[in-house]
């Protein structure tokens, strides 16, 4: 029987997976690991799913709700942690993972620390100031999308945009969104959109991924290109819990690429509904105005017009008559006052007339030259005098001069 071949042991996939599970779980019941959290995805049930990685390897990790509830911090991508747990094999997928019992922070990962430092520096330059952010155009004609031409993010943006408003044009500016060359291509596409004025609004982003996958959207040249863009930009990087520095520099941050399409593209049906509503309101307002004018016009018959005219005219005529009467009275009073003044002036002038004084029995004495003699000492004996009484002229000679007795 020595010639018989030994029968080969054949395992099923489930059997070999079970053996590996038994060996791994039996050998690593309690181990300690240090690593950087990546691709952090909390579950709605409270379980935490993520990866632990170092410079060259990674391992899946899960922390169930009752253990996660003991944490005194909120885990996030880039955080460097120390965990204790057991290695387990998830048989349906044939993957091994660590089930974590406890976790504490061991410092920040290199990537997160670099991003935080860059964020502080660019923020100090004012690149993230809310004052420089512009409102998005309400009715864009063309939306530009800077993302991977083959990614799910672009498909979501196109789908949502066409559902909301198929009349809005979508122009794709293909760029690498992952890897060392990604930042440069993103910057070139943003610059091209601005140089050639290709669109009214730009969506810059990609689908979800790990912290390293999203890193190009936190590169300094990308942030500066977004901040200096003349075209308003929506940053749509990853899922709602993901973030990149492009979110802070953009004019608007979207939770997802689909949300970016919702922010950029107005719903055509809503626009139509609004136009219909405004049209109905306008027609209703015009009809209401017309009805009011018709009612007003009915009151403008010839009789009513004459009555309205008389109602306006009568007060004016009365006012005119009153004014005329007051003016005439005022003129008469002024004439009487003026006559009285003139009469008083005449009396004054008459009283000052020398002839009036002579008429009262006085005479005026002058010498031969017509000089009025006021005092006796002005005369000499034998001097000729001219005396002018009320009527006629008398010529006399001075015989004797007698000065007044003091």
C-alpha cells in the first residue's frame, strides 16, 4: 500500500477563517497600540469605527457604545491615541480588527498638527475673514466644478443640479483630488476658471476620505487660490464631519458635494412657482387699482366737477375779496397818514417863513449891504439903515446908539 497517495486536506474559506480567528484571538486577547486615528466614522447607534495607522501600516478598529461612553474626549481624524483591546477577526469579510476597550489621547498626529499650524498662520493673514466672503449669485447660468472627473462627487453634483434646474450649465474642470500632484492641479483649474471667466460660481471639492486623502484641500497654495478667486467658491470636501482649510477660505462651505449643488443651483420649479405667484399678485394689484380708478371716475360727472370746482374756487374768491378789502383799507390809511404828515410839514414851513413873522408886527433891520442888524453895537452914528416892516421899505440914519443895559 506504500504506493497510495496521501489525501490532501482541503479547507473551506469559512474553516480557514475560523482557524485564523481562533489563533489571532487566542494570541492577542489584550494588547496596547499607539497610532493616528484615520477615517473616523461614528455610527448612529453610538459605536465608533475608524482606522489606526502609522507611517506604513493601518488596522481597522471598533469601539462599541458602552465603552465609547467612558471617553473624556471626542476622537477625530489626525488625533494620536493609545488604545487597549483585543484582536478580532470579522469572518464575513475575512478581515481582522482591534476591538478597543479603552482609549486615551497620546498627542496629536503630525498631519493634524501641521494643518492646525497652517490654519493659525493663514487666519492671521485675514484669508478666513468673514468680511471678505461674497454672497453666491442667486441665478447662475453656469456652475464650474473642480474635482475628479471620475469621482462619485461629480456624479452627485451633476445629478442634483439637473434635478433642481436642468437649464443651468455644468462645466467640469478635472483635477486630481488625492496625492502629491493634486494641489497643483486644483490651483490650475481655479486659475483657469478665473482667467477665462468660465462660470458664475465654482464648486471645489471631492467625496469623503481619510485625513490624508483630504490633505490637498488644506494645502496653502489651494487655500490662497480660493481666497483670491474673483468667482465665488463653494468648498465641498468630504462628508459633513470632514473639513479642510478650503472650507474656511471659500465664500461658502457645503456639508457634502450634493449640498454644494443645492447651494449653487436654484430649483427651477420653485422659481416658476415664485414667478407665477408674483404674476398673480401683480395682476391682482393692477385689477384692484383699476377698480378703484373706475369708482373714482364715476364721481367725476359734469355736475360733480362743477361742484368740486366751486368748492375749490369759493374759498379762493373769498380770500381774494378779503385781501382786496384789506389792501384798500391799508392804502386809505396810508394816504391819510401821509396827508397829515404833509400838513404838519407845511405848517412848520409857514411858521418858519420870515414874512409870517413880519405880518405879526415885527420889522427886519439891515445895513446898506443887506446885513441883518442884531445888536446896537454893530452900528455907527450916521450909518444908513434899511427897515423892512410887513409892507414897504424905510430908509433911516442912526442918530444915537444906546447899548442894552446889563
